[in-house]
């Protein structure tokens, strides 16, 4: 899906710990027919999408190493689907990489990357060319506020999570109806949803200049 996580940034000293934790979670994922209970994710919709995903993974592997791949032999259900096994890649030098930022694979594929400082992190995130959503997980208020200022212009939505809401937030990929969905650059340039704000797209906006009494009448006052 378009809001799936494709780039994961962690402080360099936490890279191995984060990699191991992600591998543990991904190893429990189940591929196959979504109608079967216990299946985590299903196939892509066409051979064209499968080829595009495989080509994209090839581009990523020019700059990253494969840390984990799911077992296609564990597939449940019809084996004729266009399946892509879950993959975790690691790019250890994202500052000098290009493909991991510009290539978006529509499949269960994510790349883990380390950063050295907050300023470098913000630069790396912006290298994606605009995104629908970015999630920040931190208990540091000042870092969270700084992330909003640095990343707001390149994202349609920011999800900021600390321990107080770590088990109760809506999730990175879920778009709540009161939030806008869209964003600049690669995010599509549009904005949808947003509660009543979303109705503005269906209205014609006209400026009317007149005297105070007429203006009051037209506004319903």
C-alpha cells in the first residue's frame, strides 16, 4: 500500500538491535491467500506489478544488503499468485546512496538505515522527495518539535509517538478521516480527506466585494 513503511532510520548505535528486532517480527509473517486465517499478507495484483517489484528490489540491492527474506515454501493457499516474500534490507551508508531513497517498491520490502545526527537524519528523510507520511518515535519533546519544523514541508502527515501512546496510536499506515491524505513531491501533490476541509474540493470559491450590510446578508449574519 502507498502508506507502507519503505525506509527506516535509526541511530547508528542501534542499527543491529533494530535489525534483529525487525527480523524477529518479519519471520512470524505469513504469506498466502488473505482469506485463510493467520495469513499476514497476500499477492500483488498482476504480473506487471510483480516484475516492477522485483526490478525495484534489484535497484535497492545495488546499495543495500539483504538482511532477511521470507520463505516462499511456507506459502498458504493458491501458489499461482504474484507473491513477493517479505524482505528487510540494510543500507549502511545512506548519505552516499541514491536508489534507497528514490526507488519505491510496492511490496513487503523495507530498508533499514543508520544516521549520525539529527541534522543528517532530516536530510536523509527529505532525500525521499516527499512522502505521504513519516512516523517519529521518540520521548524527546525537543526532537519531536524539531522534526515537525524540518519535515512538515515534505510530508502530508506526521505521526509522532512516545511511550504514552505507544500502544494506542492509529498506526503509520492508517489514514484517519480527519487527517489530510496527500502531500508534496512524490506524495502526489494533492490533499484529500481532512474532515470538513475535504469538502472544499467540491466547492467553487468566489470573492464578493460589497458594502457591509450586503456582505452580512450573504454570510447569513
